[in-house]
C-alpha cells in the first residue's frame, strides 16, 4: 500500500484511511479500479478475432496436416518469418518442450503466438490499448462430434499466466518477457545458475540461453544453441560451438515448424518490443492509478476535484521518464560486429510500418553498431502508445520534444547526435503530425 505523507487529526486520518483502503489501491494492484484488469473487456487483436469467429465473419481452418497454426497466423497478421524457437522448459507447457521439439513463438507489433508440438493448446498474448498484455489459450479440437471436428475455442486467461507474467520481470504489470537461462540437454534450467531477462540493453553474452539462434554475428558470442552440461559448473557453456549457425541444429525435429530459422534479428526485435510494451503498460497504469488516488483524496479533503498533488506529478513523471529512455534506446548494447539475419523477416517487419516521403522508417535496421538506424522506437507509432492517458502522454511529449527538438536534458545512456535528432524530428512531423510540441 502506498500512503501519501499527510499530517491530519485522528478524525481526518480515519476518513482518509477508509478512502485509501476502499477506493485506491497500490500501483501493482491492477485487479481493482481504475484498471480492473479482469473485469474490463479487451479490444485487442485476439479478442476481435474471436468475436469475428463467433459472428461468422472469420474462420480458423485446419491445413492438410490438421494444424490450425497457419490459419491463425494469417488471421492475426503474424508473419511466419518471425519464428523464434525456445527449448528451455520455462513456460506453461514445460512437459511438451524439449531441445528436439522446442516451443515456437511468432509475433508482430501487438500479438504473440506460442505453440508446442504435441500440445492441444496454442498460447496467445495480445496488446490492448488500455490493459496492456492480455493472455489467451486457443484450445484445439480433441474429439469428433457427428463426424465433424469441434471448433477451436479461444479462452481469456483469468490469472494463471500472471504468476509469471506480472512480476518485477515485467515491470509489475501484465506483460511479456524474454528469458535467458542455463539449460541442460533436457531443456531444464540448471540448479544454482543465473537467469536473465533480455532486452536491447543486454550484453550478447547474457542473451538467448535456452533458445535456438540462426544468423551470423561475427566475433560476438551468446548463450544460444548450447547446453549447460557440467553440473560442477552450471554456467559453463561452449559458446563457440553455438556461434554463427546458418541453420537449426540437426537435433531439432523440422516437421511441425513453419520455418527452418530462429532468426537472430527477430530475437533482437522481440527483446526490444517486450520491454517497451511493458513500460507503456506501466506508464498507463501508474497514471490512471495516481489520478484515481487524487480524486479520492480530493473528495475526502474537500479539495477542488481537479487538484493534482505533487506526489501524483512525481509518480507520473517517473514512469514517463523511464518510457522515454526506452523509446530512445538508453543504454542499448553497442554491437562490436555485424549482425546478419533473415532477409525475409526484415522485409516482413519493414512492411508493417509507415515510411515518410523520403522512404525512411523507424523500422530501418542498422545491425552494425546498433539495432536500428534511427534511434527512436517504432512503437512510438503504435496504438498501444497512443492509448496512454493524457497526464503521462503530456510528460512523454514534453520530454521527447526537449531531447529531439532542442537537444536538451538528454537522459543518461541515450546516444543521439544532432543529425540523428533532426532526421527523427523530420520523420515524426510527417508520420505523427503535431505530436512534438514546443518547450518554452
């Protein structure tokens, strides 16, 4: 519980205590108003698809192998080229995951699809403008009725997923993450070893433990494609043998996968966007909860209904600043060699976003020093970002204008020169008109 530092008589303390306990919750308590995570309907991509299926406007169709996955990806506009394979037993379906049959993850800007061979469910996560990450399972038909298969059913999660997906690893909001572990030959994380949450700040040496990685990265090394085999040294890895693999290891069962890659560039994008998704959701929640608290306190203390406390301003400014830093790639790991991945994934990824009149995009890759050529996240142009409440959006606008337009108060860890700032400002003025504002 977060208590504001107030000095009142015992009577007022009693009244305010009731207000705080009954009307306002801590920043992590998203089950209650104003977020009401479980009770609020979601308008995310998966929710819309399910409503379309129920209304007969869309249909999931099994392919010749009986798989609904290709149809699902097509309906959700998720590219096959985004396939990333994880063999560590670190998710809901651990009994089905192994190095031979890893879990496949496919994604676009606002949807994640996870599937494991031999399972009767497909895991879905979609990003709602207001709620952030919303979790579902697609339950596959398991029996015949009147010689016709049952229809696949999409069910929204009511709490099971959040035991792992609403912790400090996800900024304490319902969120998504990429974990890197020291996995043995069965895919089990080694006892006594470390694990990491990977994002664009992570050193390559800590990335992709328990994942397959295809593509080249020169002299840089990562934890992917190899096992922690030494019980005496659970963090000992032969990283050399897992480096610069052009194709999946031979032990991977190729049947059942839609691609023969687990692309290194797709993995890098996945790491970046999971962190930014979580920070957008955190900023959304904190802003709404802080405003909700002010309203309750204003009513209890007889203050003006629109009064904004200093603590609320500080709270919103803090989450806004963290989001700004992530959008500007603060502390991004600097590549020391070129990364070369799947052209198919890069073409698909580039096609998802807008370009300006000069053909420039926030999705343009660099991959020689940093991930992207233009050091401003493509998620600034997302519906999830546009769903931020006005108080925190005002903070983010102001800070982004300070940094990009005026080159002032640049956050620690942000690497951006005057030429790069000018390019991004030019792009944003065209792709997100009137969003940047003048700071006096």
